C-alpha cells in the first residue's frame, strides 16, 4: 500500500472517529443524495431523443447544464439548479460598482454589510428563476421539444422550477451551517462529478469496441494529470506584499511593531470570468440558432452566423480574449487598492519603502496588474483547453477534467473543503492535549 493511500485512509479514519465531524460529513452526503434524486425526477411531456439533439446543436445549453449540475438536460424539477442564484449574486456584485450605497455596504461595513448584499442576491433568485425558466420553456417549444403549453400550466411549471431552485439554495445554506465547506459550491461540485459513472461506461465501451484507442486514452489521462497539477498550483499561488506596523505607545504599553504580508492571489476572480466569457460568446450563436428555421435571407444569414461562431478557432479566440477582459473587470469590482491603502494607514500599517496613502494605492495597483496578467493568461488557456484537447484526441468523456469552469470549481471546492476538514481535525487534537 502506497504512502498516499495510507495517509488518505488515516485521514478518513480520523474523520469518522470524531462524532461532530462525522455527522457533518454524513449530512453533506445526505444532501448530495437528495440533490441527485431530485435531478432525476423529470417534468412530463418531452422526449429524451429530441432534447439530446437540442443540446448537441446549442453549445450554450451544454455549458449551462454543466454549471447547474446536470439537471437541465433531464428537464428535471430542478432543471435550473442554482443558476438563478448565481446570476443574482453576480449582478448584485456588479451593481456595487455603480450604486454607491451598495458599494459602501459591501466594502465598508464588514461581514454584516456583505451578508446584506448577499441577501439581496437571494431575493433576486426567484424572479430570475421565473425569467430563466420561461426562456428555457420558450426555447424547448420553439425547437419542438415540448408541445405548446397553456398559460396556467406554464405558470405551474415555472413555479415548480423556481421552488426547486429556492429549495437547492436552502439546502446549500444548510450545508454551510451544518456541514463542511460552502454549501452552494458543494452542490455545484456534486452535479459536475455526477457524470463520472456514465463517462466511465462510455470510455469502457469505446475501448472494448476499439482497442487501438488505448494509447490515445493513456495520453489523454496523462494530460489531465498535468492540467490538474497546474490548475492547483496556479489557483493557490499568491504574491505576498510585505506590510509592517509602526509601534504605538499607550501609557506604559507598546503596541504594534509586527511585520506581516498582504497576499494578492494570482487568480483573484476565480471561475467568474470564464462563466461571463462563455455566456457572452455563445449568446449570438444561440440567438441566431433560433432564426435558422426562418425561410429566406434571414434564415440563411442566421445559418452563416451560427457556423461562424461555432468555428473552433473563432470560438476559442473570442473566449480567450473575453476571459482576459473579464478577469480585469471583475477584479476591479472585488478589490479596491484605494480602500486597502486607506485601511492600512488607519491601522498604522505601511509597505516598506512606500509612502502611505496614494503611493501605497498606486504600488498595489502596479503589483495587481502584473499578477492579473499572468492570471488572465492562465484562465484564458484553461478556458480553451477542452476544445483543443477534444480536437486533438477526439475524446468527449471527462471533459470537466481538462479545463474550463468545471475544473476550476472542482479544484477550488476540493482544496477549500480539505483545508476546513484539516482545521477541524487540528482543533480536536489541540482540545485533547
């Protein structure tokens, strides 16, 4: 038995030896079971063959289905997953730029302010669920996947879909409170990895029917290991800016005088730029796809547009560019060098060799732009890797392991959850000393 296997076995054994931690892990697994059960309860009135053909024609639907947890292609009662919640939270965060009250609340009122802003995102979940659900129903009806549905039945279906999204959001909050890690991220993670059994079956059948493909699959999984290794290291990379605190004398006591650092992440925006970029780039193709059935010049123009945007080089190039643009844009939303410099000055902190105030802000902006360049190039490369490797190997299975938003979500969730489990175990060890 290898050292890695022994280490993993010992960690799992420790987890189940601690009652509180064991209950938290079992609670998360129970929520996963509920989520997957609901994901396989379909709405009545559609044909799987038709919906599979629809997903094959619209790349945007594949991306959306992956991010909501594999519930959309089943047309399940939770077909939108947590998509409306994610949309609401992202829009609220973007509004913090143009709405001074939200900006002050998010950046100056601490955890209480951020919780209020997140609450607004939860409130937007319901209207977005109705809007997105109506859009999906309209698409399915336009493409003749679903028959025309009376207004009353449409409202009923949309209510079920919205209720399913709110229920998942509630489950995510419960996991955050009573489980381990961030509940919303864990549910999305569970939906992404749920395709593993079907992918294994797909690969096994292809190898059995065509043994000559074995070297190609070996090359594929070697590339997967290198990609995951790179994503993990870049995701955890930090640029540490040294910070010192001046000594303060109050009465007979001396405070401060410590030295620390300000960590600037190489990828501070996470997976958000990839989601934005894919949504923007695929939208024209999706809209034109609706018009391909129209006779005459409009239909011909729409068909030409679909072929243009679905060209691998065009699609990949646009994705790469937009990921870089959104990386800088979203970081500007979430990180304000002026605010950081002001807070450092208030606490008596300074960067050695840099004057407090505006000079510190300019220095942080300079460092941030340099690190963001590497982060943007990394995210852009990760975003186009699935297309490049799929074209090279002609392998469609395990696409979530070779790049894109899914891989970054998996890496982030695994690392964050693992750190929280380690912290819980260490805390128990200290309590037993």
